C-alpha cells in the first residue's frame, strides 16, 4: 500500500483481547431488557488513520482530524509520519494498522511476552502498553528500521547465522531488546547479563541459547564498526 492509498485508510477496530466478551452478562442484560444500558456501557472503538508525512507534502491530509481524534507526529525509522488517533489507540496498533509496520507483533497484549518491543528515543518499551498520543514528537525504531541501504544489521545477520529463532514470532521483539542492551553501557557483557536483561522477552520455542549466542556475536560485529 503506497502513501496515497494509506492516506485514504482509516482503521476502526474492537480488540476482543482488551475487552473480552462476557456471555453471562450479555444474557443478563438481554433478559432484563436494558439494551440501552448495554449500548451506554459498550467500549468506544479505537480509531487511527494515516495523515501523511511532513517530509512529503503530496501525502498531507487536507481535512483536519475527525471528531474525537488528535493529530500526532512520530519519527518512525527516520521518517516523520502524521497519524490521527483517538486517545485509546495503543502505539502497537498505530504502527501496525496505520503505517503497515507489521514486523512488530501483538503477543500477550499485557506487556509480558516482549513480542511488541520497539525503541522509543533509544529506550526499549512494550508498545502494547503505551498510548500513541503520549508519543507525539518521539523517535521510534521498529524492526523494519534495522536494515540500512539494503544491508542487514549485524543483529539480523547474527540471528540468521545462529538459528536464533524457530517460529519467528518473537524474533522482532528479541532483536529490538537486544539492540537496546547492546547500546546500554550500564548492562554487563556476560551471557548471564544478556539473559537477565532480556528476561522480559519470551521465546515459546525455547531458542534462548541460540538467542544469547546471536546477541554476543552481534556485539562483536558492532564493536568492529559494522553497525
């Protein structure tokens, strides 16, 4: 999808993981005849739409944000992007739905698995726990931003060489967490230090030994000036 197509796209969604259905409550409301109460209590839909890039005037949205939305500017992988978001849109969904950056995965949706890890202003965060509106003006790096000029980042190459994945679902989050710790001088360099620093990233396939090996290999490559 190119920028002009994205410009016309608005995504409204209801996430059942965040608002699980309750059949017993639904039956109660129906039997009690209080459908009006059910409507009033229904959670508001999240809504996010692409509003163009200040770096590309041809993509700029002509209309102001819709009622209930706020326009924010994010610098994502080096490019400024504008999004119109409702206050309840989480950053993970804004990246995936509006910018089509689907490398960042939605796993547990509770900040417990690390699959949604990205860098914000150089610090790793769980994007499933952060509201998009709180990041207006921030610099964001996703896994798509690791590659530069067609060259893989040393972390990407190391994960391939050391088979540091199986199903691959957690890999993006693992690499973004690894990048953060490799750039943090306060974190030790031993295997134990790496395992502790990345303890928030779950690999359900159990490839932890290979992940640590890949991180340490990338450390050497990055120190050698390849990143």
